[in-house]
């Protein structure tokens, strides 16, 4: 054991046994690594990714070899840790070290447990909401069989709440003593996450006396992290922030206490709060898909494929006026191919620049004085995304370079075009080609956005300030125009929103997730390997 000046322990180095072979085990507190070398193998684990350490009972079967028969009473401890597999998948692995000296064994256990106690970001008490009806109705089973044992291993206490109706979790979050929890976990799909998010953000604004109906109100940041255990029909948010929709992986991110800030957009109509959104706010194509699929819930997840094909064939085109404020504080652009990854420098620097801008100008002055751009036209799809919206079918998402926490959203406008061209655009979501490289597709990085449909503008003037001009008419994208198509529906994170005149504003890093963003596997592996080589 090393003893630096002052007597504070920096780590341990011991010769221990791993199975039938001897190995040198090193705990380097300064670098934050547990490493072992022996038998031609070098292994290491960051101490931040150790889940638990326990003393291990050795029975006769475990030490029945000739080597261990010579020992009167061998002692052992087991380290449970995160093992990273391909495609961002995490698993709980373990390694058991044996030694003859009981005092040495206890010394290792004590040292590792002290390090775990220093991990202050790790949750001790969690509030868990389970949606038993979402997806394939497997939420309760997934939690009990795959997640609860891991929480127990990591000594995390939980209060489990099984929802019985829509908005049950949201309503409950306004009543519970939220301050006694280190985080809230939702077991379900994107709809369940949205419900928990609305409950948490709404509770924070209520406790702080903030009027959510004021679209320009500076909202209070929510410091209680949300964990997502994917168990729904769609798990876009989990996939875009972790890199995979896997319950065990998400549970391990919660256990190690990861924290990923996330932008949230508020949606208002006539100074009335409607919804919060963190992924997709879509009008036209994606709104029509959702509206049609809601009538076919009996089909399960297959309803999205059916409704998508049906909506593509109908090829409805909608007309309206879009007004937006460009996000000048951000460092990137939607087409720079600089994807948001763990420790994203664009998110970090954009947040700092936005804070300095607000401190200098004041929120009211900033929003009133900055220019608005106005676009009018006929659109097949109007999409506003706060993240890439990646999923297994579209690994790069709707906007591959969108960032999780830079205080902006990407506004994607797909203008009227032929069915064939629109199909070409949709196919681009499934491959590596630039999906914005079409003459009928425009993309902008914005911090505020307004939309009004032609039908609503003709009937009543209820849009507050920007872009009040004459509009064209609703039509289908074919010569036989019937001009009586109803408004499209907004797809707000997988929930329908019928208002066709909305005002959207991005709130920078309003909430936090138990996640760390998508890791660059090659870069991370190279950096970690370099660290362990220095250690060993």
C-alpha cells in the first residue's frame, strides 16, 4: 500500500489469485482505475464504473484444486463492474480475487467501498414509475427481472409506483415529497417518459411560482434526474441519449450516476401552455401518421408501419407561415456532421455563450430585439427536433447533427414535392447519405419558432405577432384539388396536439437524464487503454 505525504492512501498493489492463476491487482485512486495483470492478460475498470464490492463465501467446490487445498481458509472478494460490449450495450460483470490473508482481503474491500462512497453523483433513493400497459405489456416483468436485482446489488432503495391510467405518474409527482429522492425512473416508452417529464417540470415551476402559461417565462431548471428503462413501443429518447434501447444498459447508467443535461421546448397557443417536447414536434407527415395510428392501437407497434404507408400514399400537403429566430449562440449547424457525443464541446460552449448573452442583454430584451425570419409555403412535413431522434430503423435520426443540450432545435421543412422525391428523402433516413441534400428540404437551427396554418388564419386572427400575411390554400399534391382538407395534427413526442397555431421556445438544459450521451467507442477505448498502460 502506498502512503504519500500526509498519510492519505493513494491506492493498493497486491499479488492476489484469480481462479487458478496469480495476478497483480492495482487500485490507483489518483487515476481512478482498478487494474489486474496476469496470465498474459491486462484488464482494467474505471472506479466510477464499479457497481459494488462484496466479501465472497468460498465453498469446497470453489477451492477444491490442489493449490487451494493447501490453504486452511482462503478469503475472497468479488467486484461487480460495468462491462462494455458492442453497440453501446453495457452488462454487469464480476471478478473474484482470492487471497490467504484475511486482513489483506478486508483491506481491499474497505478501500473499494470507500471509493464507492465518494461517488456522490450516484443515487441512493429512487422513485420508480412502471407503465404495465405500454409496448408489449412487459414493463413490470422487465423491471422485476432485469432492473430491480441490479438496484439491489448497488444498494439503491426504491419506491415503486405502478400506474393505472393516463397521467397517473404526472399527477402523483405533484403530490409526493420529491426532495427525498435522488432521481425518478420511468419504465415504459417515450409516452411514459413524457408523462414523468411533465410532472417533474410542472412541479418545479409550481413550487417556484412560475406561470407555465407565459411563453416568455424563464423556467426553473429541474435538477432531479430522470432515468429511462425502455419498455415501450417507441424508445427514441433512450436510443438518442444512450445509443441503445436496452433495459440493463439504462439501469447501469442510473447506478453509476451519469448525468446528461437536456434541452426542452415548450409549446404554447394564445398564451396557454400546451406541452413540453424533447424529441420530435412534427406537423404534416409525422402528425398524420400518429393521428391515424391512434385509431389502430389494437394492432400494437405494427400500427406505425401501416399508418406510415397509408400516409405516404395520401401525400397530403399543408400550407402555412413559419417564423423563427435563428440560434446565433450555437457553434454548430445542422449540416456540419458534428454529432453530439459524450462530453460534447458544442453543447458545453453553446450553453456558456447563451448564459453570457442573457446576462448581458436580459431575456426580454434578447427575444424582443433579435430578428425573426418568415417563410411561407406548402409543406409535406414540418419537423422541429431537439435531438437526433435516432432509432434502430434510422440510426442517424431525423437530424444527425442535432445536439442534446445546446439551447437550440433543428427546424426541418420539407416542401411540396412528388411522391418519388419524398420517398427518396425518407430513404435517406436509413442510410449514410446527406438527408438534407434536396432542393425541397430546408433546415435551420433555431431557438424560437411559430407556425400558423392557412385555414386558421383565414378564419380568425389569433397569432400574436410575427408573420401575419396573406396565405395560400390547402391542397393535395395532385391536380384535383379539393381544398377542404382539415388541418394536420402535431406529433409532440408521440402524443397528438391538435392546435394548428403554436409558439415554440427552446429552454437550454432545463432537465437532466441518467445518461452520458452516446460514447465514441473507438476514441474511448483508445484513451482508456493509454491510461491503463501508464498504470501497469
